[in-house]
């Protein structure tokens, strides 16, 4: 068994302590520790990661990279390889909070329109009892027996606090339009879950196509991330579906290079500058919630105003 040096330990500790780091941040840490730039010493950088992962495998951990599905930025993080996905949240969250998180991720993953997000009000109106019913496959006559009291009494304010904490911990994120999306920590940790849940992969990078463009041919299931489309377009100038050969219309996002340059001037930010920060989004979310949650704590998961997060088909989405 190879022995890790203090440099390897420091790299691991930086990710455990700070959470997922952007490629720029992690490269900066690596340079500060080793005195070598990964850009010019890629082989040395890869050797460090390989050696770390050999040792982490003994405790079912893995240091891996992923791309943020919303902007394509690369993140590094240490993840748990245990098959029980709920255990990845650890003991910090209660059982109802874990069920709430799982319901949000399922709603995003099952959206056939690949918007990669769910609106804030739909998040707060999620029915936690569906998590119990889906796992048990049975329901009593009154629909309440067998559902834990903690699930039935999970109030709107508890959902709000849990949502804010999940965003802070990077399990979820706020998108540019103030919707709720998956955070980079979920993208890192739940790669296997997305695959098992049947989320179609991006045809280019083979990662889960949570936030992606769909083939214009409605009979085709191909998905491609926006940033992957940009890469193809810059190389070929035209995009043709690799499955049905339908030509895609593509317009590169405006002002995106400026945003990327701005965010590189702040190397220690953990969220892209093109997105609202957690505190900014929380303020906007709270203003919205105040208009719809006057009877805050009285609105539990059994209320009639709650939504059922079923799969949305592409044809039904056009009617919205």
C-alpha cells in the first residue's frame, strides 16, 4: 500500500473542508501545495489524483470531477461510493429532510423537457407522503396510516429552511430565473443514481442530461448540454443530430465569455458569477413565499394545494 504524503492529505482535506471546488480553485490549491501548475504539469497532476484515489478506494471514497449542468464549469470533489444514495447526505439531515431532497431531485430528473429545474412553489408543495407510498407500494383507506407523523407534520417553514440549507451545502442550487436546480454536490455524488433512474445522457459528454437541449425531432430522445452544443458549433459551424441527422438551430449565448472572465477574477467563489448568490436568491425566494404562505405552519404536506411531481412529457410541456 502506497503511503500518501502531506501534500496528498492537504489536497484531500481541502475538498472535505470546503466542499466541491471549481477547476480553477482546485488547480490553485494544487499549485500552492506542490509548486507546480497543472496546466503545464498535467501528468504530475494526474499522478497525484490517481495515487489519492487508490488509497480512498479502501474506504469507498473517490476524488472525481464533474461539469456543472448549468454552465459547464468543471468541479472537483470527494464523494461516497456506497450504493445507498440517501446515506450520502450523512446524519446532518433528518429523515423527512432527506425525503424532501429526494423528491426534489426526482422531480427534476423526471422532467422530459430537460429544463433541469423546478419552480420554487412546486418545491414547497411537494408531497412527502408520496415518498413513503412509492417505497411501500400500498396505501391505507384513509391515506394516512403508515405515513410517519414527521412526514405529515413537515411544515412549509421547515421546507423553506431545508431548501436554503440544501442550497448552502451545494446539494441544490438556485438558477438564474430563481428556480431550484441540482447542485454540483448532487452531480458529483448521484451520478450512478441518475443513470439508474433512466435520465438520458448527453450525446457528447455522456453525463446526465438534466439541463440540456432536446433534438428538434420529437421522436428522437437525444439530449445535448448547452455547453457541449457550443463546443460542437465552434468546431463544425453546424449541428446535426447524431441519431436522426436532424439539423439543430443553435445560437451561441450572448455575453457568456465576459461572465467567465469576470468570475476568474474571483478565484475563491464557489458559485458561478452568472448565477445569483445563495443569499440574494434566498431574499427573492422569501418575498415570493410571503405572498403564498400566509398560513405558513398550518400548510403541511397533506394540503390540497400541493402538487404531484409526475413525469412531464414533451407533448404536454408544449401546452404549458
